[in-house]
């Protein structure tokens, strides 16, 4: 496992960060430079830049667009719970990247564990939803299933590391800090199948993120129907008979 561990823990992280950074910037730049000859907000739309900003923020924080149609409440709940759990897990993992660890990061340690347990519920729901409903199964492709299965695998291996096959936190912290300071140390990489699997899957997620539908985390800020706005009165002009 020495060669594999060295590749996953020493070389692959730099490849991952390069692909993720270049891909992320490229996608944002591509969206930012797309010309839009006319404004295309969806009626009734928003009628000022401030309302456009408010709409984007509400959609990002509350997934408001999923609540517009009856029957989407379970989907909204599953999506919202997943994203909140994902955020809490990320905040919990900041302890591996910061030294000293701020007190506010330590405050998320316990809630982050519960989030790791809970996140599997919405992920499994979203997967079963695509498998059970014929209309969703028809429009789903390999990339849709792969993203969900990858997230489920990351969450599952993380829970295995937490409760069944634990590694020394000090070794993980030392490994991560070595990567950050450009002084990787192969000797501190945990010799654990589950850790290497978990770490590899996380890096795989980062590499494919800019080129997948998960990139909606950046695309939502460039959605014309959200950021465009009507000029005041442009869709309420009275026409003489």
C-alpha cells in the first residue's frame, strides 16, 4: 500500500487542487462572458437589481424555487437537509486545515458528527427518487447516478472512519498541514484502507465538480432568470384599444 498511499496522499492532492481551481475559474469565466442580448427574467420577475440579489440569496439559502410547485415539498426538504448537513461537515473538517483551531470550528465538532449520520438519509432519498419514478429515470444519466453514489460513498467511508476504523487525528492533521505548506510527508499518511479510500473519493469529487451538475453552486449566481430584472412598468404598460 506504500506506493498507492504516497500517490493518494502526496501527489494526487496537488493534481486535484489544480484541476479544481482551473476548472472552477474556467466555468465561472465562461458563464460571465456569455452575452445576453435581452433580459429574460421569468414573469412576474424582479424589477430592480436589489430584488435580483435578494432572489438569488433566497434561492441559495432556502431553495425557494423548489417550493413553487405543489408536491415538491419532500424534494425541497431532502435537498435542503443535504446541503445543510454538507456545510456542517465541511465546517467540522476545518480543524484539519487550521492551526491553531479556532473555537468556532470546535463548536461544530459534535453537530458535524450528527450531520454526517443524517446526510445519508436525503442522499438515499434522492437516489431512490431517480430509480423509482419513471419520468425521472428517463431523464437521468450516468453522471446523475455517479454523483449521488460518490457522495454516498464519501459519507459512508467517513462514518466508518469515525465509528469503526479510526485513525490518529494527529497523523491526518500533520499530513494535511504538510500538503498546505508544500512539505508533504509520506511517513505520516495513515496506513488505512478506509482513510485512503475516503481521501481519494473526496479528491475525485473535487476534480469532477467543475465539470458536473454539482457546479450549480457557482452557476446559480449567473442564472439569467434570477439575476435579470424587468424595467419598472415594462410588463404592465396599458395598450390603447
